[in-house]
């Protein structure tokens, strides 16, 4: 009976302030030339900074494959030289090692170039929509453009 007539305490008053929903985390802008050199040094580094996790992981995966195969071929060349194998086999294995080394270097260069282009396009609108065309087969693409 005493509690029924009591006024609410300040801490019991419901809060009427509405907070806006948190904004999505934004990717820090990365300039093109630093992005190129980041991914040239370590493939996938700039892609990860640009929040392109799948692309970064593919570059890291291919880096591991090519590095592992380059080292494997180098080990086989040393083994073939140690047992004094046929020079044709040694030359073939050296060419294989050079091929894997080329792919390793190409991965670095391609990762850098991809990071350069991705940093140029990081403010491109992400809402690209695909829709079926009304008559016939095909797909229409709608890309919104901003005109200054």
C-alpha cells in the first residue's frame, strides 16, 4: 500500500533517448602506390587492408603453393646433382625450378597490380544488381553512377 503511491525514482524512469544504429565499419582509404608496394612485398597484404579477404587469401594460398614447389624443385636439383644423375634430368628439373620461380614472381607482380586497381576502385558503389530481362534470355546489369 505504501509502494502504490510512491513516485518513481530517477533511475527507474525509462530512457527516452534513441541512439542511431552504429555505422558499418569503413575501410580506411589506401592510396594506389602504397597498395601496390604492400602487395608486391607480401601478396595479399593490401587486399586484406582493403577488406578483400577472399582475394587476399587466394594470393596467399598461391604464394604458398609456388614457394613450396620452388623449394621442392631446388631440393630435387641438389639431389640429382649429388647422385650424379643424367644431365638431361638435371636440366629438366632446373627448368621446372625456374618455372615455379617465375610463377612465384608473377604472383607478387599480379598481386601488386590488383591492389593498385582495387585501391583506385575502393569507393565504387557496391550495389551492382543483376536482373533477368523481361523478354528472352540474358541478364541486365544496372550500375549506378554519380555525376559531379
